[in-house]
């Protein structure tokens, strides 16, 4: 059986990811010669936001009350790679 997922929460979290990705794309577009540095600086935040969306999918807004923010932005243990 799968756990319940809060679709409104997930969409809000993914919208945050989309905004960060759009910003990163704009920064690279504005200064393509700095792409390596821009990626190095921007990608960790995007991964953290994606991880947050996944790790909080069942918690919904109660995730905001979680004090272990590091665990919420960490690579999901249940995703595997």
C-alpha cells in the first residue's frame, strides 16, 4: 500500500523548484562563460528543493514544523541510485 501524498503541497514545492531552476537558467543565459561556476553554486539548492518536495510529500504543511531541516533536504533514502 502506498502512503498518502498531499498533491497541493507537492505542487507548491515543485513550483519552488521550477522558480529556482528558471533563475539558474537565466543566470547561465546572462553569463554563459561562467556556466561551470554558476552550476556549482546553483545546483545544490535545486537538488535540495527537489529532495524537500519528495521527502515532505506525505507530511504536507506539517513539514514546516519539522526541526530536522537537513533530513528534509537530504537525498531521499527511498529513491535509490
